[in-house]
C-alpha cells in the first residue's frame, strides 16, 4: 500500500523493481524516456501511473514532482534508478554526452531526493533507494565519468543515511 516512484522504470533494474513491487501491491509512479515501453509496462500492472520524461533535462525533476502533486499523489518511497554510462576513451565521446550523464546520474537524482525528502521529513517517514554501482568504489579507466558519477551517488547516499536515519526515513 505504499506509493513508489521509480525512475528509469522502462527496462533493466527499474523494470524489475516495478514488476516485483506491483506484485506486492504497491501504487507505482513510473518514469523514463521510453513512453511506449512505460505504457506497455503500466498496462500489465494493477496500479501504475505513467509520467514520461527525460532526466537529462534539468527541468524535468521539477516537472515530475509538480505532476505528481497535481495528481494528488504522495510518494512514500523514491527509487532513483535512472542512469547511464559510456565506455571508451574519455575523448571519444562528446562533452554533451557527459553533460547528459551528469544530469541524469547526479543532478536529477539529487534534485528528486531534495524534493521528495522534504515531504518525507514533514511526514517523519519514507524511503529513498539510490541505485549506484560497484564502479563507485574505484577509478575506472575507459569508464571514468560513469564511475565518478556513481561514486557521488554512493557517497551522497551514505551521508544522507546518517543525517536522516533517526527521523523515520530509510535511505540506501
């Protein structure tokens, strides 16, 4: 009976979260860029709301939050799952690709956490799951920016866990 927002819900880990949480009776809010995949997934579920959008757009976290509020929904658990990486020599990708990666993996995750954590603090309950990677624990040649963004996610999440663990909010 929890309302759970899942970013990057159209495939991979996000889709797996959505399918399992649907089986457990959660009310889901699904977001990702892949509008058709999201609607197809939601149609197979008991109680899912779809709000498609691109988290590489720095305005979308605010748009998403506002649409959730306009729909009268309150998020109990936020799963920041959306993310992507580039593998190869650093100079072989465009700076725009890295900008989008930083926006998705760091900026949007941080913004959504900030927006929904404020609501959770008021309720004195909630949960946030930030999906990181084993890549966060070491520098990774040929995967430098991705590993660095995931190091941010891990460090940020551990710090927030300590800040809010005694306030009824679980962060992992």
